[in-house]
C-alpha cells in the first residue's frame, strides 16, 4: 500500500493523472463534506470494486486514514488492483493542507 499526501494528490488530479479517488466514508459523512470524489462506502467496496478501472491508480479517502488502510489492503490482496494509494490523514488532513473551507465536524 502506498500513501499520498493531500497536496500531492490535489496536484496530480490537476495535472490530469489517471487517479480515481474513492471516498469510503459513510453517506452522512460524505454528504456533510466531500472533495468531489466517487463515493463507495467501506461496506460496499467488495461488491462494487469491479466498477473501478484496474488501469487507474486507485486512491482511497476516509476521515483520518484508518479505514482507508483496511480497504487498500483488501484491494491489493483480494483483487487485481496494483496501484492502490491512501490519502495520508484522510479528509481531516485534506482540510488542514488543501481546503480549510471543508466542514467535517
């Protein structure tokens, strides 16, 4: 599993790199604030992972990074995905380092 800091992730998105950001938080968390990423709750990742393009680099985002680690490990060891990243510090770090206007509380 690889990690990426929020600022680098945002920069790579802006450059048009082949990243697919997956927010695995619960729906109420995602609805409260999000960065425009695709929402697949952690509980649905096994059944929906086939909807993701294996050619993309998959970047997993959660609140603080703990749930993302579990999902990234699962995707790496139980599926065909080879490029799985987690956002260090999750949406909380994204707020601190990229977009302080996010309302995550």
